[in-house]
C-alpha cells in the first residue's frame, strides 16, 4: 500500500494512493494510517488535491556518514557505529514546496536519502524485528547549511532550518529497502547515484541502534544517510530525489 497525505476540498487527510500518473486516485482514510486503515468513502483524483508531506513526525532522526564514499568526501573515515542527530519536525515540507535558503548561509546543500517511517511505539528493538515496527519508507532530502555546520562544530543549526527536510511523495508499506537505486538530480543533472546495499548500517541495525537510545513513536522518521556527491543549491534551481520503487521527491529552491 502507498500511504499519502493531501489537502483536498474537504480538508487535510491521509489517503491510500492507487494508480499512477493521471489515473492516480487518492482514497481518503479515516483518522490515521497506523494499524489497519479504515476509509471514509471519499476519493479524489490527484489533479484535484495538493500532495503534502506524507507524515508529521514527532521527531526526525538522521544517520550521518552511512556511506563510506560520502564519509571520505567529507574528509573523514566511516564510523564503526551509526552517528545519529536530530532535525526538528518544523523542518518538514512536502513535494513541490520551496526549500528556503537562509540569508545567513552562503552554501546550502542537497542530500538525497531513503527514509524509514515508524509504525508503532517501540524501544530496544532487535535488528531482526525492525520490520515489525516499520510502517513503510519514503524519500527525503536532508538539506544542510554546510557553512553553518562547519562553523558550529555540531549540526543542529545547519540541519534545522524550516524547509530543510522535504519528505514524500508517499509512504510505501510493501517496500524492500535492501538493494534499490537512489538518485539525486539538480536541474536534471545527476549529482548522486548509489544503491542502498552500500549503506554501512542497514535498516535493521539503524532501528536497533536508535531505539536503544530513545523511544520511537508512530510517524517518527529516520533518514538513513546520503551517498557521495553532495553539493550546493542556489535560488531558481530544482532538486529531485528518486528512490527506485517509491517515486520522486522534487522541490524548487528559493532565497528567503
């Protein structure tokens, strides 16, 4: 099942996304998408709604340096254990909304990633049981003010601006994350290309590591790391991240 979130003439709602292209239909879900969804009976054509970020997380947990080549391009070695940091939930935006470059930053980078969406409250999850607590997967862009990250020596400001966590277009609940292609394009030019099989820590390891530290709640989002090829975006450009089997997340870039 593909789960999304839309703004329709009836308001904001979760939906089941069925079909593709012009034939896509959004079937409205009553209340929330966790567990076994129930439906209101209303449905919408994709042309008649606005697609929003598929989830509003209580927190966004990110994995740093989870691809060896990216760790190398950032001037360091890949860590033995996952490195985690947080982005505020106010950084989340959906497809087609603009990424806003703050005037205090001279370099804002794209970082295309696969994202995990948690399906139920959990703590101390074993890697082998991670699939039992995952709702599904979506596409993410861990936008970063690189100069702020480097100046501060930690990542909260550089990663935390409003609009710095595009998510979407939907959550795929039947997705297999073990070996799929991830591609980031800037104005149609490929900047990042990798396969998720090259992640240093796989999905099970990531969920186990994070859940040792903090309780995960339904809707929490985990960004699994970006590959090599990160680089700057400027106003007027468009960045698109595609995860094979899920879809494409595309956002324009503007200056504040």
